[in-house]
C-alpha cells in the first residue's frame, strides 16, 4: 500500500481563497473592534484576544455573533 501525501500544487488553488477570506475577515473584525467602544459581552481587550488567537475563522465569527453591539 503506497500512501502519497497531497501535493501542494493540487491543494494550493483551494488554500489561496481560504487564506484570503480568513485575512479579510480578521482585518474587518479588528477594524470593527478598534473603532467601537461598546460590546454586547466582554471588553475590547477580550475581543482582541479572541479574534487574534482564534484567527482561523472562529474568533472573528464569535465576535460578530456574540460581541458586536448592534447600532
């Protein structure tokens, strides 16, 4: 049985859009956190940590679902 690892050239077309979407989502989240002064739950420091540490889509999505104050 011969198991070949995935070739980077095969998965790169799928990774580039995901990485770009992740970076755009993180940038929008950080901008929103830094320009607002009130949040539904938590503080600015908490949401910055959640967004940065949970950078793989989860942190920014949690912020927009749980922390963003509706205008």
